[in-house]
C-alpha cells in the first residue's frame, strides 16, 4: 500500500446521502500503476467537463452528471470522486481500489499520524502557560490581553519546535503552512494568517527579537477616524456630492472631499471613513431621490410607493409541567412508511397531554395547552395563554426538564424572559414543582370523578379506587366511538374539567382549606401583586410572536407572506424609515392588523422602534375604487416633507464651502440662504471669511 498523507483522501457532505469520497491525483496514480497524470489531464478531465452545463464549469468541484471521472480541485490538487472511477475492461480501475471503508480507515490513520497532531502535542504545554505573557500587555483590555498572550505563546512555541526539530537546517514551507492553519484553532489572534508572514516573525524571534515586540496590537492608538466623526461640515460635503444628479462615483467624491479639506485646512479623512459615511442608511435614504432620479431602478428601495392589486371578483411563582389527561384515548389518522417505502394510513390510538401553568399562591391555572406529547411549542403556548390571562410576567417560573427544554428555540425564549427580569428555574425533581404535581392528583381524585370518560389514575397507583373496571372501559369506548369521540371532543372535555377546578371554592373539597370560600380564580384576582413584572402589548408580542427580518422600502412599506397570503404594512415613524433599511418584525398570527418593529442586532434586549399598521391594496376598479388611497398618500407626503426638511438642513451646513465646486452661478434663493447662514454666524461671534470670499465671486 503506498504512503498516504492526510490530504490524499477527503470527504464532502451531500444532502440526504453519505458523504462523497475523493482521492487525490497523486494517490490515485500510486494505487493504479497503469494510470498517468497526463492521461487524466488530456483525456478524462476535458471529457467530463464537456458533460457539465456551462454555468457550472467554473466550480471547484464539478457537479454529478453520471459520467465517469468526476473531478474537482482544492488547494492546487486535483481530486476524483471514488464512485465515479470506471471499472471497464481492460483496466478495471475501480476493482483495483480499496473499499470505501478501507479508505476511510486509511484517512483516519493518516490524520492521527499527521504533522498537525505532532505540532499540536508540542504546542499545548506552551499554550497552557500563556498567562506568563500578561505583563507585556497590561495596558490593554482583558480580551486583548488574553489574545495577545496566546499569540505570544504560540509564536514562541513555534520557534522552539523549529529549533528543536531542525537545529539550524532549512525549514520546509509546509511546516509554516501547518502552523498558519493552527492559528485559528488555538485562538491565537494578532498573528498573520499567511504562512510567509508567520515565517518572517518566527525567524525574527529565532534571531533574538523579543516576542512582545513582534506580537503587538494592530493599529494601537490609531484614532484617526474618530477625529472626523463630529465634523458635520465634512459630512455635509459628502451628502451634497452624493445627492447630486450627476451620480458621481465613490472615488470622485472621495477626491473632491479631500480637495475641500485641503482648501479649508482640515485634516484629511481616510478613503475608508468617507466610504463608510456614504454607505450609512441615513445617507442613502436622503440622497437616493436626486442621485438616481424619480424612476431610477437603483433608487426603488427609497421611492414612495402604494401597492395596487389586480381587479377582484366579488384573527410570585408559576410552575409549569405537563401530564397525560386521564380520559380515554381517541383515534387519529397517521401515515406509516414500511421498509419498502410504501405509505399507508392507520387509525392510531392517542392520549391527550396537557401542559399547565399554575400560580403557586392562588392555585389558579392561568394557562394550558393540549398536545399528543410534551414539546417546546406546547410549553410556549401554555405560557402565552397564562400571560394573556394574568396580564403580567411573574417573578419566577419553574419548568420541568421536558423534552426540548434545551433546544435553541426554547433556550432563546427563556433568555427573552430572563431579559425581562423573570427568574427561570429548570428542575427534573417532583419536589421542585410540588404544588403542580399535587394539583394533577387533585384533578384526578376530585374533578375527573364526575366525567364518564375518566379511566382511572396512573398504573402505579395502588389505591382501591384508582382504576375503573375493565368491562366498564370496554363499554365506554364503544359508546364514545358512536358519539364521535376525537381530538376536539377530548379537548372540550379537558377544558370543562380545568374550568370546574378554577371556579370551585376550595372549601368544597379541601379539608386543609375548609375556611377559604374563594375559588382559585378569585384568589388570584384579589391577591396583591407587588413583585410581578408589568408587560406592555408590544413586549407580549415580542415574547410570543413570530419573528422575521424584513426590509423597509418605498417610504416605510413592509411586505411579506404568511402561508401564501400577502400582507402589506406601512411604518409612519420617520425616524425608523429614515435610519433603518432592515428591521426585525414581530407579529401574532391571531392578530395581523399590525406588527411590532425592533432593531436588528445581537443585543440581548433589542431596541423597540414602534409598529407598522396593515394597509390594504388599493383597488382601482369597482364601486370602492381607490378606497384608503388618500390616507396612504397623506402618510407618504408627510414622510416626504420630513425628508426634504432634513435634506435641506444638512445640505445648508456646508453650502458655503460647496459653492467652490459649483459650475457657473447660483440662483437667488440659494445665495440668500447662504448669506443668511453667514449673517447668523457673524452675529453669534463666529467667522465666515471663507463664505464671504465665495459670495463675493457671485456679487
């Protein structure tokens, strides 16, 4: 068997299939002596490429076409897919190759014996002792200290490995390439990613340069960009140039801004800083109208627009846990697929499961949700009902460790509750939610006794009255089937049981609370609530609504589809339309009349921007033609007025200086505006010599 390295065999993931196996050209030729690189280059690769559609021929790995010798290229090496190697006579190439399992085992062996693992084993002692370099970087932040110290440890370890392994001999380039690949894995920031630059640093360290002089914070004490952030005049120049109908290129605007900075003896901003200003949402929003013209296609995202449709022919602690509802099962159709892939529908016996939210103080069941099994969505819906019923968030919520409690969706939901100030506790112990566990027993022994569909307590109960007779249950199931017992009727029966509990006085059935003449619902209503967290409607929507990132276009217009139904919304808040191109829209399916808007960010608590109201498509035909059109146009005009006011104000800040770029004269209105600004400046003790010089040119 020829020698193999870790890059001779690679795997590539495929959707719904086993990963594809690829062999390098050199390794393949070593396995097949009759196969040559020239044959592969001249004969096989061009022939396979011709079988690929032209639009896919520039891909690194060509798609599967069914032809032999499928190939790809990675890091300058050609690879051939294992399953596409032909087995035609007389060569029978595929038969001479090891099996797929053998190749995978060889790949793992090569990986274990690779240079990368050898270097890792040598570097680990140095990297584990990286804190000894902290004193070199005491002036930086904690995160910067850690990353710089790890980088210094990595560089010193690399130099030690080279000195020990090669002892003055020439170091091969592939060693530096391997070291460069390990930088990202070891979180050694502030080191170059290219192996040649890493080689220069390592050689400098070997020649005696201290490590802390080689590993430094990039662009330390570089505050060049910050000095321009407060200069509104430069920003005004950029806005004026960007807003002009000439639609100047970015490079032209940068040159002009730098020219103006030279004229007025301002420090020159960098090209990157000017480019960043031009890319800001506010700058693009203000400048798009004149820059691209009224009908320019590139400005359509900022154009005011009202949608039209085609002609039409004629909504102190809570404990949360789930349990089976002890009423008889019902039949539900399910689809089962056998080993041959054939599908068939069966009536499967199902039991109802309830997730309940119980207030510990009053015992009231504030929310519940039914399903066939516990999952994260059932818990979220039960809590949604509880918050709707109570009108607040509790101080603490205790959850059972149900299936799905650690999924990304429920973890994100729990984090949102924590960010609202709710204390979240997860427990798998019955003692952690004892009140709710006891309530399930009370429900069975008291309130389910009156329903004929109750089949008894759990199978582990040994009470004499725990179970109803087998004959009774057989007759009950026959009777229930005749009555059409199903999911809906089971949910209705469970609702009746829970509501009976909520509105029954505790003294009616409890010896412990025989003096309490209130129901759980009344106790919850009458009790003081000093520790609850009040929740606004928009906060409720954020917690329990669906979230989607959406674009704001055409003057506050937001459009998206829900279950193939199109919804249009208009945001009339100018600050949102002006400053945001994308928002996080949150909505409830039961009420699509408006959506809540939040800032798109990775912050735990996102900024609430307001809401957008649903607007109908304007129907231009029929007796109700153009209904609501006037209202939409009024909103659009108001937004346009605000934009024009802001545009004129920001342009006026640097108008005197901009006059030097004007070709020919200016009109009277523009001159008077500039003159008024100069007069105000002089009256307030400022200087406007440059403005006087420019105005004198047009006097």
